[in-house]
C-alpha cells in the first residue's frame, strides 16, 4: 500500500467513526445479524457510545426465514463485544401472509416488518436512532429492502460513507472481529424462485443441505430449489471437487428428501435468483 492510499484509507475509517459518534450522541439501537457488516458497526457503535456516555443495544431478529447459524453467530459476536443483545422473535410467514408466494417485493415487505419492530423496541428502550448494515455495494443490486430502510428513517452509515463489502471485511479484520470473513447469509426465501410457495419445512431442508455442504469443506454455498430440482452452487474453484464427491453429495441430498440434484456450472453467485431483475431502489 502506498503512503497516499494508506492516508486515504485512514481518512475513510475516520469518516465512518465520526458518523458513528454522531449517531451515538443519544442511546442507539443496531439491527445486528452477526454478519461482517453489522459486526463492524457493533464494534464502532460500542466505541462511539462509550465515548459519548450513551447506551448501545444490539437488536437481533430470530426469524423463520433466516438460518439458525445467523443467530449463533450474532450471540457469539455480541458476547465477544460485551454488548447487550435484545432478541426479537419474528414469524414472517404468519405475520405477513402476502409473502407466502415469494413475491419480488418480498424483501421490502419483510424489512418493513422487521424495522417497524426495531423502531418499536428502540422507543421502549428510550433510543432515538436505529442503525442497519447495508454497504455501498448493496446500492447497485436488487435490494427492495433498502426502500423500507429509507421510508422508516433507519440510518445506514456504511452505505452513507461509501464502504464496500471488501472494505468492511478489511476494517473488521484490522479490528480483530471474528466474523470479518464470515460468508454472507441472506434469508432462506432467496433459495426459491419468485412465485414459489414458501413453507417452513422446505426452507429448513434447504438450510440443512447448505450446512451439509459446509461440513464437507465448501465455504460459499447455496442450495436453490426449482420445483423438484435442487440446484447447488459452490465456488468455481471448488466445482471439480464437488463433482468428485458427487456420490456423497447425492446420498446426503436424497436423504433430505430431494429427488433431482444438479451442480450449477456457473458456480456460487449471490443473488442468482435476481439475475433477470433490475434494481428498483
């Protein structure tokens, strides 16, 4: 790294920290999932709150549509940071009947529900601000949930200060945050095409399929269901290894009840169900 790039990097970090100091002038709540983005904000918000003498609350949603690994990661990271964590149970399929057929605006509807609950919890705690972890890269993708974030006045300091996902991981790594390299973990509804029926048992099996692939040593994975066809995504450099372990993978997936199993030759890519859509936020 050149001296100039090092200076620019330090200035960018300082802008983010100064933004966090401003947000923490009064008690603040952070929507905390346990991923790299919200974990970085957790540590910075804790520092800012300590400097300001205010309180920080980490709000974690225990939801039907998110994998259990998210909750475990969030609990672990909150404990490491020494921050008070408030768990909010949410059953999206029961509370939002309109998302059961997985509409293209599902993320907007879900985020609106979650952040309305976050605002209500913040009010009960006496906190004036709710923060969330969207980064600058999210602004160029199909993220209808960002519309809900903006409508409800939720603060997005990473996006506001131009932090990309790579920069988030870099900064989190510098701070020694354990989730710095944790793979992204979007909600399980993204594993089915828009218009497909969302059922808790089906989503659970897809979660189990992904967990099984991770236990085999694959890092970035997705198990996506198209009718009776299960489409598995692993990183491109791991395709040959996955093909070599086809017999083992087939046995596991059929044990979970999937009849037809395919390996996607394009490899892992976040948001592959959105490839025919365009950003609308």
